[in-house]
C-alpha cells in the first residue's frame, strides 16, 4: 500500500471507533530509542525511516514531528505522502501536545496504544482529553489492524556477558540496586528499559538491530527478582546462569498481570519516562508509586575499572580498522570506483577482521557532498552516489566488540576542497579539541561545558542543531544517559547529570550546509579525576579515539598556538597507538597523516 492508502485504512478504523486523533510514536513496549522491525509503526504509517519521530493522524490531517537531525531526510521522504513535517523546536512550530490539544474537539476521542507511550506522556494526553471534555482510548493498536505483513516480535538467542567483559557480577549489581531501593523506601521496582535489564543481568541479545538487548521486563523486590522474557530464547546454559544469580524466569506477556497482583501498601519505584502507560495503569489502587529515574541508569553509565580497560582495547582495534580505511580511501579515490555504500561496506569488512568483533553499533552514515549535510543520512540503493576525487565525505560509524562499544566520525577530503570547506572544517576541529582538553571542577555537567564546543561556531553566527555529545553504553546502546553535552534542556532528554569518573561521552560538533556539504569530527572521551586541591576535585577527559584528522582539510592559518599543539599532540598519540598494528607501508602513510604542523 502507498502511504495515502495506509492513512485511509487507519482513518477507516478510527471512524468505526469514533476516534478524532490517533498518535503513533517511535517506540516499543520499553521506550527504547531504536526499535525492532515489529515496532516500526510510525515508519509504516508515514514512510519516514528516521529513528526519532511522532505521527499524529486526524480524519483530515497527518503530521510527523521529528528533530533537527532529520529535517532534510524527512522533507524528502514525506514529499507527496500526504504527511506534513513539523520541525521540532523551530520557531512557530507547535509541539505534539499543543497540536493534539488543538485538534481534539469537545466530545471527541484521543487514542493511542498504551504499550508504546510512556506513562508521563500518557498522563499529559489524559489531561488534554479531560480539559477538552473528550474521551481517551489506549487499549488498542490500530496500526496492527491494517499492517497485514507486520514482522513478528523478535526472538533472538540470549548470551551471557562473561565477568571478564562486565567487570562486576550480576549478583553484586542486584544487591546494589536493592540497597538503592531501600534508600528510596521502595518495596518493589519495575524495570522496563532493555538496556538496564541487560546491564543488570549481564546478558545480551539481538532483538534490536545493532543494539544487543533482549525483549523483557523485570520486577524486583527485597527477596525475589522476576525476569519476564520469551523462554524460547534462553538456552539451557543461560537458564542455569539466570537461576544461579537468583532470578526467576516468567513469560514475557505475564508482566501486566504481575503488576496487577501487587498488594495494597506496596511502594513501587519506577520511571514514568520509560514505563509505558498500560503498565502504570495496571498498578492497583492502594499501591504507592515512587516516580524517579531507574537507579541502573547512573550505575551503568559509570564504567568500572575492567570496563574502562576493555574499552581502551576496543578503541585501539577500531582505530586500526578506521586508519586502514582512511589509507585505502585516500590512496584509491579516483583510481577505483567508489560509492557511499561501497566505502561503508569496506569499512565494515575491515572492522570484522578484528578479533572480538560482534556487530556494528549503528548503521553507518556515509554521506558524500550534499548528502553529508543530512545529519543522520543512511545511504540506500536509491540514494547511493559515486565518490569523486574532490569535496568531502562524512563517515559516522562504530562497532560493538567483546571489549566495548565505539562511535567515531571523520570527514575526509577526497581531493581539492574549497576555502569555505576548509574554514568550516577547521572551526569544527577547534571545537572538538577545545572540549576534549577541558579541565573542570567536579560537579559540572555537560551543560556547563557545551559552550566550549559551540563558541568557535557561535562567534561566526553558526551552529549545529544536535547535541554536542551523548553517553555511550558498554556493549549496549551507542546512545545512553544520563551524561551528555547540550546547551539546553529538552523535554525528551535528561542528560544534565554531573560528569562522573568512568562516564564515556562523545565530542562531536559539526557544520552542515544544506545542498553542499556536511562536516563532523567525533571522538569518545572518558571522564577522569585529576588534581584535587584547595579549590576542589578537578576533572579532565581521556581520549579514547585514536584516528587521524584529515590535515588536507585544515586551514592552518586559523589555528592558534594552543590549537596546533593540541592537534600535534593528538596526532603523535594516534601514531604511537596505531602504528604497531600496521605494515611498514601503512606506517609511512600514517606518518604523513599525523605529521606535525
């Protein structure tokens, strides 16, 4: 079916039920950032393939809300679909809630699938319906009724992350969680975040592409820990392990009944931002809800000594693959045919040569020329274009290894580049280096430090409409909180936490000129303790990423003495780290790539 046909089919179901407004978010039952194929309902009903967005459908209008990472992509994919793009956070653009409130008529009905809308947003929708004198319905998935060939729920095998990779036994993590529960006065904790469950139990799966998690829920009290999961994905060995850590397996679909069986007087800890509306609604009256962030969010963001040591190994492996890719790309451009997809495939092949490689950590962004300006561009056979020995290629990529997760962006000069390109490339370079070399007192958050990366762009009235950096999971989601670099709070982000030793955060400023080119330089930074003196505990960042920055695109005359020193010091570290793993010929090329300027 075409998108218009799908919208008509949905409106037919809405008409039968008297529904005025129907909301389709990008979410699964666990409020995951990336979702499996079964849950891509918003993609099905709009045609937009980006990882973030919300669709709102009325009987005569359809809208898609997404953030600035996807504006260009959404404009192209929605063209002719009958779906209007609403650019989130842009001046004059209503929010989803504002639009829903305006579109919902008195006596009308607002509906959504309560399993894929978090309870905080569900409450806001309920308040809107009450204010407008309208009904609300959250018990039915209308998309399921019109999606004839919908993929089934994923059921990939589960595997246990060894202690040599996790650095901390699950029994210890569970004990730590119970301690925090007691501190908060909670008798039971509902945990629905796939990332947090995988971290807590030291298990990994494959139910979301590039994110090694398993579809499941968890309920824990002071004595019992119940894991609601499809038992078919658990091998005999995994079942034995789960039993050994004091966890009881229950069927995935029994979670809501288990919630409904909670006793009056219980105090349940949960995060309304991740627990879905149906789950919250299943809690009996007389049970007190303690709404707070899942304690595991902060716990898993602070990497232990084993995780820190392992992730350094992962980044060396990744740096070797990336450096070999850069050598291949720069020496062969114009000599052999290359396209956005073929170079992406080449990079993946080099990564797969590394021992311990598990998977890509996200779909590679390989954007040449004007495609580089699409922040989260993913080349397809329809959009794939050939590379020429000129201009800029932006490659944002990463991998999961048994030792850790990587995320890196480099922008390569494939030949002659304009002065404008060099100036923008250099501004982004200065931004990256300035943030990476920050010294700050303990207690600072990423919001305190974001200006260090943006100021070199702001001083010429330029900016980039995405966060400067995000937390990185350990063989989990490449995006995790609560740490991140942002200059303002947004409703869908909670990345304003204090930067703790052991947190890993990306440093990825960029410049995007629509229709021309995109530039981004991204490294991962590990937060460390520095000097402690009469002024307090100072902190700094350890570089984890060791891949050359393309000097062919640098306008050296724009760099200060300190910029040059920082770049030369970084490149010296790149050579020392990577060269032992290269051939003599590759070492000579790397010497050129990392030459002092």
